[in-house]
């Protein structure tokens, strides 16, 4: 089992870094990537992320793509490998995660991904695709703030795909998104194991 990481959403995790390497397969590529304590799911590819990567429709081939809460980078790297002509943004408040994601993209041969803190993304960037395993454990108010910052920045024909555990509020999150005045519509795309994938598009 993965060690508890209730502090992974801190900007500067207090726990010692203690880097380690893990073997991960992304888009058919067997990769040796680096993780550390104080980041999300440091010992393996998170099962929810694996469901998202296997079941989400192909991202836009071009334009800007976004990974909300990039962690050590698996979703961003998969986006970049699948859409090499697009510009990928991986954002995270955890600076340790951002550093690891940059190193892992380099190790994966990915040069089209930018990893940064949320405030470093230019305000005028709009996203053709958003993929995220959102940080449910930050609490409802903080989660809503995160999604409220990014989902309205979808392009006119853009789509977001969020993977959420069923028992951690996927249905209530879907209802909440639909209740906002963003001009977006959230539907359930699919269910797999203990997870649901939510699709968000312009209404």
C-alpha cells in the first residue's frame, strides 16, 4: 500500500524528500520515473489515474492541454506522448511535485510539457483538453475553488475528464458543477472499479 500522503497538497511538504524510482508504463512506454515522500501516490501509479488514462477519450491533438494537480507527472506525460503537437501544462501547488514532474518528463523524452504552480499559467491560456485526478482530500471548499479556477477556461469545443472515487463524492461533484453558472455541463462518461469518469463540456 502507498504511504499516507495527507500533506501532498502543501506547497512545501514537511516530510523528508527521500526520492525513489518506480517502473511505470505510460502510453505503451516502460519508464523509470522518480517520486518522493510528500507527493501524491509516491509508490505506484494511482488506481484512479490508471482508470483515467485507460478510459478517457483521446485529448486534443493540438492546442493547450491541462493536468490539474499533476503530482510527479504521469497524466501530463501521457497527454504529451499521446498529443505530441500540443502544449501540455501540469500544475500543482506542491513544489516538490513540480520538480519531480519536470525531471520525469525529461526522462520520458517529453519536451512539450510545462510544469508550474497555478499562478504561473498565463491568464489568457484556454484549454482544449483537461485531464485530472483532482485532489478530493483537500476538502470540498478547496476542491471547488480549484475546479472553479480551471474548468471555465475550456475552449468552446473543449472537454475535461475528471476521475473521482464513487464513495468520495463523484455524484455530488457532478451535481455541483452543473449548478454553477459557467455554461458547462457535467455528465458521467463511465464507471470502472471504484471510480467514475466525469466529462465536462460547454452546455
